[in-house]
C-alpha cells in the first residue's frame, strides 16, 4: 500500500470536491433537512459523489456521512478505511460565513493515520500523515508531486508568538462544561481569548498554533473529527476523551464520538 499516493488521492479529491461546493455556494441553493433535522444541500451531495469517484479506485472501504450506512458486523473487519465528511459545517455553509470544510481521513485499526481538510472559501489545505507530519498551504490546483507540495507548505504548528492563551469553541454547540473550561483557564492565565468558529477548523487552529485548546464537550460524529484528529496528532497535539487519558478512536460500533479535549 503506497500511502503517499493515497494521500495525494485524498488531497486531489478534497480540492475537486471543494470546487463543486463553491459552484453551489455561488448559487441560490435549496436546503433540505435530514432525519435529525440537520441541513443538507446539493453541495453535500455533489462533494460526496466526487470524493467517492476518487476513493473507490483505491479499493479501501469508505465510511461517509452522506454515504450508505454500513453495518458494524461488516465494518469491524476493516483494517483500513476512509472516513469522509464531504461538507463539514453545512450550517455555516447555509449561513454563508465561509467556515466549512471537506474532511477526508484514513483510519487504521481505529486510529487516524492520515488526514486532509480543505477550506474551499479560503483555498487553505491542511494535510497530515503518520511519519510525515502536518502541513498547511493555500493550494487551489490538484497535485502530481507530493514532495513538491510539502516543500511549498508550512509545517505545523507555526510559531505565532502569541501572548494570550487561546481557546477555540463551536459557534453552534456550547455546553455548561465548555463554559466551565473557559472560566478555569481564565483563572490560570493572565490573558485568555475565546474564539468561536465552525466545522473542523477548530482542530486545524490548534494544529496550526493559532489556538491552545479545543474542548468539545458536546456531540460530534466520527466523520466530523477523523481528519482534524490526524492533523492535530501529527502536529504534536493530543485528542483525548473527556476526563480520560484515552485517545479518541474510530470505526466504533456507535459512530458518536465521546466528549474530548484537543491540546
């Protein structure tokens, strides 16, 4: 299995999917609602179709938010799998605030070993792989040469010489426990900033060095976090379960994540 080629495939899939999302973003799109009342747009569907076109060629099974629901009796036998959210932050997409991403991760026996996050509005690309590290570049075109891409990218984290302790949180989900975390940090540090941002960008901000912590004490699904987990992990950060030293793991029977802290 050539992991560098697989990473290249995931990067190209994410960028092409991002282009398809932006076509819908520029239009007067309609919003449907899934059974849990979360919004669904043509952008989600088009992005998923493009990503599947790329990933199906790898002969590695795919678990996607918009794809077919696959029974755990089948999934539990997967050694490697793709984990995809074709449009993370659909609420942000609908609000047109730009804070949405394309997320593609590779999972190996429950652990994220590769992650790609593309931010279509800003054309920012985050990518990471075990043994390679985590990187960021503003990259619009698809790639042929991974080494060349890495040479043009910033290795994460970047030293921003910040004076304040920065906590990043969700625009849409703020629990009492999250608020308590913020208040605790205000007692520990002279200057604490709290930034609200949508989608997997929160994980990217910690990985990049723009934030120190992301407490997620509210529900998420595996496809929301797999790619960002890999990017944070290979930038040297941890993604631990709430009140535990255990890593968040993937391809569980229940695809709902536990609460977690990234720092």
